[in-house]
């Protein structure tokens, strides 16, 4: 990589300058506001449909119904939480695409050359992109999950609905938003590695969905008890679906989850690793 030196007498752009630049770019890229809006609309819409279906099922069976998450029985309150936060899963894919677009759109248009000329220290650019993306996704997804929860519980109604005091609700809302932000950062890192939106999305879908399915088929006897808890999607399920029964003792047909915050910590470790690889490659490449 050819080094770029700031002209004499001019201060090299710092992190705050890069953050302001990335914020402007995110607001002016046409696809970003649309994807954030789609995440909210689709997420809330799916949650309301799921909550309505849960309400009808409960009435048809003459009462509130519990549910299972990965084979583990959860309480009625957690089950209604699960129904009202079902929009988390389509939001996951939308956030993944947004994370790719933050970096691949610049490579596709050639604008990345101007970005690196303006901010020669490329790790500063990466840090700024990560900060802006994480904050925007966390706030937007937090709003989406909160609206989904309130609307879903209103549809479910008393006595089956959950409240903020129900075990797992606060964790599901705060941890779910944090998990979506981490997935966005993973996508950002993958985007820096491959620099192509289509290829990056393919890798993300493979990591979240395809690889777990393959492992479940190959290691059918031990996947639920030993492997699933290390999969990013399963860690998200444990947090968002209010699964507080994280240690089931390996009962037949049940999935053993890590405690939610440990799962998020593992996901954060994956995120840091992918971002580190992407940053190193971005620094070493010519463009």
C-alpha cells in the first residue's frame, strides 16, 4: 500500500472527522435508509402476525400456551415474548445486507479511493464505519424490538401477555438490539474481506444458516448438546427468545445454550476476529 502523507501544515483527519464523514455517507446512500426502514416495518409486521397467531392458538386451546426453544420448555410469559419478537429473524438478514453495503458500495463505485486519500490511516476509516454502523443499528433495532414487543403483547392480551417485569424481556430487548449490531459488524468485516455484496451475503447466509444445518446432519447425535451453542444464530436465539433454561443437562432432543450474556460475549469475539481480519486486509491492499 502506498503511504499517503497529509500536506504540510494540515492536521491529519482523526477518528471524529472520519465518524462525521461516515455518518454523512450513511445518510446519503439511498439504500441505507430504505433498509433501516424495511427492518422496522418487516420486523414489526412479522412480530404482529406471530403474536396474532399465538393469540388465536391460545384461545383455540382454551388458555395460554407455553413453547419450546431448541427443545427446551419455556414459560408462558417467555413464550409470548418469543411470539412478539419473531421479527428479529428477518431483521437479522436485513442488517447483514446493510453491513455489507456500508463498505462494498464504496468499493463498487470507486469512492473508496477518495475515502482513503482523505483519511490515510485506513484503520481509522474502519473504526469509524464500525462505530457509525453499530450505533445506528443498535438504536434502530432497539426501537423495532420495543415496538414489536408492545404491539405483540397488546395483540396477545391478558392473561397470556408478558410485561417488562417478565423474566427474559429486558434481556431479549437489549440483548437482541446488541446482537443485531454485532451481526452488522460481522457483515462489515466480511464485506471488507470480499469487497463484493453478493459474495459477502452468500458467506453470511452460509455462516448463519447453511453451516449449522450441515453440522446438524453430520453430527446429529451431539449437535444440540455440544455444537449448537457455539453457532452465532443459536446464541441469538438464546438471548432474544428469552431462553433462561440455558443448561438442560443434555436432555434428549433439547439444545444446551450458553447463558445469554456468555453467548453474546462469544458472538462479540467472533465479531472482533472478523473485523480484525478485514482491517488487516484493508491496510495491506493497494485499494
